[in-house]
C-alpha cells in the first residue's frame, strides 16, 4: 500500500517542486543526449575539436582546420593513409565518405568527447571494421 501511495505522490507532484531553478539540467535530443558531455553546461565549437590526438601505438591522428578553403575540418590519419574532410552530422559527431566530395556513402565517423572542460578524446570508427580511441595530450 505504501508503495502505491509513493508512486501516486511522485506522479502527482511535478519534479520541479523538489528542485531549485538553478539546478535544472537540460537533456539534449538524439545522439547528444547519449554523450555525457551533453549533460554538462559546456558549449564547444569546431575550434575546440582541432589538434593532435594520440593512439596507444604512438601514432597521431590530427584534426585540421580547413574551414576557410573547403568549409570543413580535415581528418588526417597517416597510420591509415587518410586525409579526408569531415561533414557535421550532429553537434559532436562528424562523418566522412569514400569520396572526399560527399559524406555518402559513409566510410567512417568521428565522435568528440569531453571531460567537462575541454575536448580530450574522440571515438573514431573506420569502415565498420576498426575502432580507435585516440586521446588528446
């Protein structure tokens, strides 16, 4: 009986009665809501994504800024011989295609992750066969 009363109380009273307005968390939609960085209040732009990311083998994956010329960030991964433009899929997810002029068909994805204060890692899936987790130093 107590269980049923508690359930009624929870559903009858709005959650914001128990929380102060300053503590609201806005959950984003889609893929952004599945990333922990989306739950933080930090906002990142494409300038925050560029830089060197290192694999455990000592190889380097670089995100270059070519927005002035091509309008895209560039993924350079010498370990796989890749140099391709990234097309924005969502706030933190970018894709690249088999042809540099188009994101379709998709050859791989890059998802940027944050530690709450800066972008510090990415999840890089290539050709549905390989996945890498390079870290920024």
